[in-house]
C-alpha cells in the first residue's frame, strides 16, 4: 500500500539510525550527503563529512536512545518528514533526558533516501 | 599427611568451643548480655563495659620484665591500642594495607597436657568440654575478675605433635588415642591467667600447661615494645600540640629527632604505620567528637613529602570535623591524589596546598576540590566567594551535551511571522488558520508521548484520553489502515480533528520567548507553484518546542502540556497566501519546563581555551550589535569565528534579522 510505504521506511530508518548511533556513530556517514544539514542543539553542520565528525566528537562514550514516539509524513518531492521523541541515556548518567529529533529525508537521483535535515534537541528542564 | 603448620592469629586451626561453653556456664551469659560495643574498625570490643570496674584488680605484671604495667584510667584501652601498635610496628600484620580488615588481638597459643590421663577422658567427648570449662572457670577465678577468661580456639593434637591432625572437639573416638595434647588459643591477657593453672588438678590428673612455642613470651615482648612506642609517640604528639591555637603541628616529621631516634622513619611504609598509630593515640586522647572539636581545629601535615592522601587517610577518620588543614610542601600533583578524603571532611574550611605540584588555579581542579571539601572557603589563602563556588559547582554538573540556543535561519522573517501568527490563531481561530495556511494537500498528524521524563516536582500529567485515539505513534500503530486513518490530509479533515482537540492557550512568542525553542532551516528544491514568493523555490523546515495551557471542555480539565511541532512550509499557490503548510506534525508530552536557553549562560560547561575565546567574541559581537548571544554565535560560526567578518556579515544581514534576534525586543 503505497500511502504507507513512507511510514514503514520511516520506521526502518529510525531503527537503523539509533542502532547505528548507539553502537558506532561514525557508521552514520552513509545517511548524509554533501547538502545534508545537522542541527545538534544550536550548532549546525553542513555536509556528510563534517556531520559525522561532529557526531563523533560529542562528549560521551556510551549512548542509548529509547524511542517513545515516531510519526512521519510524506512531504514534497518524495521526501519524508519524521518526528521522534524519546529518552537519551549517556555514559553513567542515570537520569534519562528527553530528546526530540526531526528528520527530513529526501531521495537522491538513484531513488535512495538520505537525510536532508536532522534537527536534534534536548528538551529537559 | 603433612602436619598442620602452627598458625598464629587469625588462622583457624580447629573448631571453637562456643557451643559447649554455652551449655556449661549460665553465669557467663549474663555478663555477655550487655550491649556489645563495636569499635570503628568493626571489631567487637570484648572489654566493653568492664573497664571501669577493673581498677580494683591488682595491676598485672609483665612476666617478661617483671615490671608492673602502666595502670590507671588508660589500663583498659591500653590493651587495644597496644595491639594496634604492635601490629603496626612489629612488621607482622599483613593487614597494614587495609585498616578496615577486622583486627582482633593476636591470639596466644598454649599447650595443655593431662586430659588423656584424667577421668574425664572417658566422657563421650573425650572430656574436652569439661577441660575447657575448667580452664575458663578456674582462670577467671584465679584472676578474680569480672570479665571471664575465654578460650577462643582449640586444636587437638592426636598422638603427638608430629602426627597431629585437626580434631573435632565433640568427636568421641579421636580422643581415646594416646598422648592427647590440647592446644588452646586466647587473648594474651587470658593466656597469662590460664598459664597460672599449670600443675592444677583436673579430674584426678595433673595438668601441664606451657607456653610451648613461646607464643606468650612473644606477645609480651611485642606488647612491651608497643607500649614503649606508644609512650614515645604520645610525647611527640604532646610536644607538637599548640593548646592556645588548637593546632596539632605534624609538619616535617622526618626532621623530628625523637622520631629519628626511634628508627621508625626508615621506610615510607613504616612512616605510614606510624601515622596510623598517631591517629589511634589521638582517638584515645580525645574520646568523643566533641573532645576533638574542642581541642583540635587545625592540623598541619606540611612538608612531609606526601604523594597521596591514602598515606594519611586516617586523618579524616580521626578528625572528620577538622576546620583548617595545612598541607603545603607535599607532593600532591592531581586532585585524584586527594580522592581518599573526598567528602570526609564535612567542615573543612581552609586547605593550603602551596608548594604542591597540583594546579589549584585550574578550574577543574578547583571544582573538584570544592566537591571533595564541601565547606571549603579558603584555598591557599584565597577566599572563595559563594558566587565563585557556585560557578565551580555548575562546571562539574553533568552536561554531556551542551544546551545552547536555537538555530533559526529564517528568510525575510517568514518563519518568525508564520509562528507568531500560527500559535495565536491556533488558540483563537483554528478555522481561519487552516484557511490561511493549509490547502487540500496539507497534512497533519499528532502523536502522544506518554513516557516522557518529567521533573519530580512537575504537576501530575493531564489525562491523555482525548488524544490517544488520534495518536499516530508509529511504534504502536502498526497496521497500514490505522496509520493511514490517523494521517489527515486537506483542510476539512484537519479541521475535524482540530475541532475535537481541547482549547489551547500558547504563550506569546514575543513576550515569552524563553518558553520556546525554535529552529528553522531552509529547504531548497521545493517547487514554487507561483514562482513569486518571498522564499523563491525554497521551503523551510521549522521545529518548535514549547508548552500550552489546555482546557478540555469534556472533562473540565485545565492544565499545562508540553509539545513539539514540526512544520514543512512551502511556497503558496497562486492567489493564495504566499506560504502554505505542507506538513504539520504535533507531538504532545506531559508538561515539563524547557531548559531556558536564554539564561543558560551561567550553567554552561566549562569552556576550553578555544571556547573561552569564542565566548568572548560572542559577548563582544552582542555588545556591538545588540544581538542576543545565540545570534552572535550563529553569525560568528558562519564566518569561521573571524570577528571582523562577523561584524561585516551582521551589517549585510541586519535588515532581514527577526526582531527577537536583538536583546532589546
């Protein structure tokens, strides 16, 4: 059912993304392109190389994302908008933090999806 | 089978006799029923409660020297401290390393012969129970003291010492063999009483009790030596105590002629042991916490070459309420070398570490010191103000991911205008909002996060009943049909669901910007139906986090909720509003305040030098341009932190900056 393909793509993408992030975030490089933009808190980074460098340099070793909600909508040009909330646990810190992350997936000329926008925010008080 | 080695002290060589003793003498139970005192190391203090009444006992003589031992008020505890001293100084004591290991006094072993010849030997247990009861009762009687003499361990040597094995006291058969020798262990004091029973008659046989391996003699020698050491160390301590200033001056101990003469400064190991003994003596001299506070407020351990607080860790155990510590001239080079004292000096206000390699000016070092010594106010003579301490504390708080301001890359103020318009209209006129920004292809969905993390003091979450049937959380809604049904497309469907949602009141963005976190990014490649919008062919993605007050008419429930909402905006169609909502995703959480990113400056993690420079540039740019720091930072980061370029860029773009980019909104 074509109308729901994007939902399944979004679900699979999110599952892959956080598994990869939590085990080896350098492996996320394949999801980004030169025109991709990551906004991690206030800092924005353009391009797959700098994005992976930014993610790798984040000041924690162990990290675990627990996804609470996931929603997605098809957007323009075959893109998919994904909005996730969940809890983030880093290193030995026992207190989980709320996060939200919005992805705008776009298709490249070969038809594959890549992350066009990635906006991550911690929203704990 | 190899003969068992004749172990000492804690080495268990046989079964204890506690069970038989219990059954034979009721009077002892009574004396034992007093509360049992446990000393700091967790040892049972067997002397508890009896000391005061022992003063009428004739002073014990030391058989090794024939001299009477010191007596008076310290007699009782002398035993304990001497045990500590002798263990610490005799070079025995493998338990030097861990002071928490239980430290009973070393046991003294005596050999008893004659059981086999006695009539009791025909008892079912070979007479052992009676023999032990006899020894304990008689020895207690001979000593005419309140506290009973106790045999703590028993070892039966069957045959003779060469062919011995560990016997079972209650085993009847083993004792019927020839030449039974009973070895008994007790405290040194008790052994001195028991050995007086030599040649006593027991059940028709003469007992032969001897210090066959010199165990008692050794203990006496060690005890005499320990007594000597204690007395000398007490002298040293008293000479180094300044009554008027309540200062105990333990600096430069290696230069102390008395200590040098004692020969206990020969190795680092022995110096550490000496320090432990000194602390034990202080515990003796000042028995209560109040005694210590009243008499010793300051201690100097300066110029002792100390490399790690573990070497003098006991200082914190003996003087936990110390106020001033002079620790200058030692070899502490990192905070970690003080970790042994972490949190132990709850009242320490002054810490001097001058002349140690540790970099006290370093922010991390300071922060750790403030954490280790929570009342610290004077570090190396520098007064630490409460503000400074709060800054240091903030620097150590866990902040694995720095929270900064938003990244709002608007174009011609379109994003900002949309948001201001949107939330006001969503509260007041949802139908009008839909008519203005939505069309037949616009999409809306909402999801509910019922598991979000909240502050402990946050109000209980509002009911989710209105939202749950509409929630499109794809981790829970898994069938294609349900997924499709909960994604609304077109004004009419969206209006239907919006009209079923509770009334809302969002904070005014302009007045209450700290209640929002908003990010905005341009999306290139969106088709522009009209070709004439302010954003050309671009759309934008906006991510907003915030809160609203809700009133649910159905349940009459009023309260706050937190939300996140993501929009994709695209160019409007000809004849309509210049922009339209392509996607609108709403996400609801139980209310929890957002981090106030505009006040976050005080809780930033400690800047590295590079970051400090950047912070300085941000501050200066904000000062020159009146932009809020988040915009200054954005501006600087876009030009690679070149300050002059950032100023130039500001003047290029200030016309299109949103009003909230400026501090004086």
